[in-house]
């Protein structure tokens, strides 16, 4: 028999299931098939699903109307009692949503840049949101090892120990978008680099199409605007032989924060545009774009597009690895994602990892 206990703290929103020695954490939204499978806890699971759907629909109504909406009107539209409407709205207010209450009803007074699961209704059951974590990569690693679904997303408003490649510190100040995406690709581990390339391409395309920001990719996975870093990536995988168990991709995107205050070589969307933008829109767009990209592209096409967005190819580079330093002109990316460099003596050398400077 499975037992369900709700954990609803200030820092996280999820349910905890256990029984027969098995334990599993899952977000507030639970898929319908799980509800029908676990009859002993179906009432709780159904309540969990309704909770997120109702918050999502209430917010949609308030944002759509803009004006005051009576509790009776919301009650009629959603088919729930006015008391239930009041409870949902009170919880949203406690979480920071600028909803004004009056004798006439409720009104959204401005927007709220929130990343709670109900802001992503089409995939809310895969969203794990936390106000603060040591690292989204660590939390995602535990979830992946416990069998979470592909495209599970761990989000943190802030990270105490955010990290980039080679265990460098990633300054995770409030206002940025910090998340890790759990993937379960059915490809050989040798080709996992194409997932990282695809992520970088989607971020570059998103920045351009949503905000008109011209970004490019510095090998292997930094996203730059001009010479300043706006986004970094970190990937982690576990595999057995040729079978990939999971690939976790951590992404830190500077959005409404001011990274240049602590890192002169960094920049944010806010610093570029001079105005704040909705992070939920960015994350929703990226997740939809990335999933579609994976379904529509093969490795050859990914490499072609990556070359077009590269800031590294054609430049004189210096790549530092753990064993040596390679200097020369970056001329191409090979079929395994390695950077091909033409050395001063005319010979060519391909490096598959390292810090690239240019």
C-alpha cells in the first residue's frame, strides 16, 4: 500500500509517496494514470492535481480580464465554491502574487515573475520548484537515479552552491533562471554532445526571437552576447556500456539579475534591454523549442546549425586541458563535437574538452 504525505514548505512544493519500502518524490500535479493506478490514495492525488489546475486557471482569468472579477464569477467559471476560490487566492497572495481583494472581488495588480508548477500547466507534474537549493544539479541527480520521467525540470530561485564546468562557482543571484533538465536519450554516450549543442542552439534562437538579442556560442557550451557571457551549461550523465540511463543538463541564464556586479565578464537580459522580462515565458519557450528540436533534427543538421552560430570557428584560440595547452586557429567541429585546431606548423589537432579562450 502506498502512503501519501504532503510537504508544503516555504522552499518547495511537492508530494512524497512511500510504501513497501519504496519512496518517491513528485510535484504537486500528478498524471491521471497515476491516480487510477493507486486507488488507496486516489482522493489525495486527485486533490493534488485539482490544486494546481485551479491555481493555473484562476491566474489565467485574472491576467486575461485585468479588471476586478467577483468571487462569484470565478466560482461559476471554475465550478468550485466561493470559499475554495478565496482559499486559492489567499495562498497565491501569500506566495507573493499581487492580487488585490475588495468587496467587489479580485484583481491582478501587475504581474509576478513566478516559476511555480502551475505556471506551466501543460507539464506541471514534471516541475520541481524550490526557493533555494544548494544546486539544481544535485537535486536532479537524486530524482534521475530514483526514476523520474524524462523532461523533469528542477528549478531554484537561488542556488547556494551553483556550479559551472570544472567545478567553477556559478553566481546564482536572484532574478536569474537556474534549472536542470533530466533527459533519457536513446543514443550512444559518444553522441551525447549533440544534446548539449542542441540546448545551446535553442537558447541562442530563443534569445533572438523573443528579445532580438544576437547571441552566439563559444565552444563548447557558453552563450555570449558580444564578449560577455549570458548563459552557461553543465551536463552530467550516467550510463552502462552503450545504454544511457540519464543525461542531466544544468542551465544558468542571466535574466533579471545583475551578474556584472560580481562577474565583469557576464551580462543579463535586463542589462541589455533595460527592462525586466518574464522568466516563465523564457522557460516555457525553451522547453517547447528544445523538445521540438530534438524531434525534428539529426546530428548532421545540428552540426550545420551550430557552425552557423559559432563564435569560435575562424578565430585564433587557446584551449587549456588538464594535460596541455593547444593554440592555433579553430577551423571546424568534427562529428563527435571536438574542436579541430590548425596549429602554427600547419598540422591539425582535435580537442574534445577544455577551456577555450579567444
